[in-house]
C-alpha cells in the first residue's frame, strides 16, 4: 500500500489507513515507536503502561518465585528495613 507523506510543520506526517489501524488496535490515543533498520522504517505500537492493579492481576495464581530469589522473599528483616 502506498501512502503519501504530507508536510506537518517542520516534519513529515503520514496517515495510517483505518483498516490497518483497526487491525493493530491503534486509535488517536495510541503511541507508536518508529525505528530505522537499513533502508526501512519500522512502526510498532507501544504497549500500554499498566498500573499496579493491572500488573498484580496479571500474575498467575500458580506463580512461584525462582530459586535464586526465593530465600530473599521468605527471609526475615536483618536491619531496620521498612516493610
């Protein structure tokens, strides 16, 4: 698909066709990242930053700490740490 670039201030802008935006879940509030790779421009939708509640909800019920941090997580305070 060819898209005509347009002048936008001192920059160039491009429009993302509706169907492509819909396919990728992009809307006017989305943030994308553009990178160069050789002669190519790569546009990626940036993942939404989760809030703490969303992050905690995403932890599987059967989650287990890896062995290398398990002893730290289960250890008692040794000094005047704030818990």
